């Protein structure tokens, strides 16, 4: 059973999920805002299910996720965002860094119902795979039934920029330090969205995690 | 300082350097000129340990140590600096953090304490003035959105920060307007000491009006085919590379 969260008219809900599996259903009513952050920064495998239903007009939903996985860890994130009515916004940014033999899985369902005009929906999934044995699977699924909407999605999986790594090594940085700086830069886009109050403690966790991963 | 002996190197199985010999001593400036595709940039890549290139035979000794056995970062910490022909943009990594990591890793290698944040910023301010680098640029991500001239100035700024004993300037003049060229060249000259040496790789004589070489070498088809003093560069400018390549 999903845990149900209802955000009533005009309300804002900030949710921070750290290192755990969850199954959430969020119902949004008129002009409400959801800011959801997901961080997987320890060794535990996790399954994260997030359903967001915009049932009222003028809602905004932001979903940001950062997964730093290593060892044999497996992290799956499934988002399912449904715009039932118009004038809504949804922005999703999900980033995975996979080291060792870890596995990442992202499935992103996005539905815009037939009469949900003027919706703006964006889904972005960016992943970095640090070893040959790590695997990322990504599956965006868009169902758009309205005609006057802005919807975009992008997914990419790659490695760290070899040229940037060499440039940094040429300045005397060890490969580990160079990787760490590049990965921190990769993570920073997710961090930018985070409230100041939580920013520092999460950043510390990221530092510790990267010190282990970026060897 | 640097001894290159019969160096052969290839990329993707294609041989580019076909037996390069070169000695560089402290205090010297060597210019390496030559037509496109002669192997000029390959030489700088091989000396700095770029993994895209494979050394197939030959030796390189730097201050009495076997350079080819060292990973790129160790070569850098030993004092080899490359001013890249195409400096790499690194979004999200600030110039300040990048340089602080570089300076402190070098200091650690030399057994020195890291600079404190205050010391580091003071040090950086001093060095920025050498190439008249705008304050705004050091607050940005490495090379991101820099103009061509700013990128090259930034290379020389990094050189000033790291104080290498051997600096290799790979086509530092390409894409520079005359003012940037002068600033960059003056920066290089200010950093010159009797203990340092430079290898200036260039296609044109223009840069050598500012950075005056002790030796000019012509690299053609993977080998140094002619060596002379600075007047050789003027001759090449007048007659083209055919005059040496055809011999």
C-alpha cells in the first residue's frame, strides 16, 4: 500500500527522502506545490515509488533525485506523474552515479490527460557509469492526450569526460580527486534545488560517499 | 632537464612520431615548428602522458627520472606543464576549487603543508595580475564560456600558480588577437627564470617575436629535420616549410 499524502489548495509540501525505500502517492489540489528530494547516499539498496496526481489546476511538482551507488547495490526509482487537469507544472531531474557492480533503474511515467491543457512537464534523467560492470536501465514513458502542452524528456547515460580528466591530471590532480570534482559538479545541479537548511548536511554525505566511490 | 631519445609514438595504431631526439636544458627556450600533421601536438601529448597515445619505443628522461613510467599527474607535480591548444571546459568545477586542489596536491607531493584558504586567495590574487586575468573568471567554472583569449590567459595563469620547471606551450598563439598575444607572451616571459625551460610549439613565427627562442626545430613527418637559431623561424616564414621538408 502506498502512503498517501494530500496537499490541499494553496499549500506547499517539502519532502526529503534519504537512504530508504518508499512508496508514496501524492494528491495535489489547486495551486499546491510539491518539492520532493530523493537521496540515496549509503550502501542500502532501495526501491522508490513516487506517484503524483495533480487533481487541481495550477499545481507545481518538483522531483529531484541523486543516487550514488556502489558495491552490489541496486536502486530503482519509479515516478508516475499524472496531470489530470490543466495549468500544471511538473519538473523531474534524476541523476544516478553507478560504481562497481551496482545497478540503477529509472522508470518515468508521465501522463497528461485529455483535457489537461497548458501543462508544462519536463523529465530529465542523467547517469554516469563508472565501471564496466555497473548497469543503468532507463525507461521514460510519456502518454500525452492533450494537444496544447509543453512536454519534454531526456535521458542519457555516459562516462566521465576523459578530456576533462586528463586536463585535471595535467595540473597535478590525482585521478581520484579529478573524478571527485567532476562528480560533485554532476551532483550540484540536484543540490541547487535544495533548501538551504538541509543543503550542508546533505553535501557532507555526498562528500563522504564520493570519497569512497571516486578512487 | 629533458632528454628525448629516439621517441616513437602512435595513435590508433598509426605512427606519428618516428624517432624524435631533443635535449632541453634549464634556461632555454625551444621552438618547435612544422607543417600541420607533423606531430607537434602529439609530442606535447606524449610528454604529458595523454592516454590516447602509445609510446612504441624510445626514452624520455626528465631531471634524471624516467618520465614515461610516470602517470600524468606525477609528471605535472614533477614540474611539467602543458598550456593546451584547446583548454577543456569543465562545467560545475570552479576555477578556485580546481586550482586549490592542484596547488595543494603539488605541495603535498613536495612534502609541504597545504595553503590555508586565506593564503591561497592571496597567492591567487598575486598570480592573476601576471596575465591581467579578470576577477570574474576565477569565480566561474573552469574555462566555461571563456573567450579564446581568456582561455589562453587562463592557461598562463595556471602556469603561474603551479610554477613548473618545464612548460610546453602548444599553439598558444592560435586564435589570439594581438593584445591577448602580447599579454600571454609577456606572462610567459615574466615566469622565465634560469631554472626553467620552455618548449614553444607554433605554426607561425609571430609568437616568437615575443617569446624569443634559443633554438628553433622543424618537425616534419614525425622527426626533427632541422635545428637552428631564431633566424631559422624567419627563414621559414619567408620560404615556407618546403625548404626544409624537401631536403
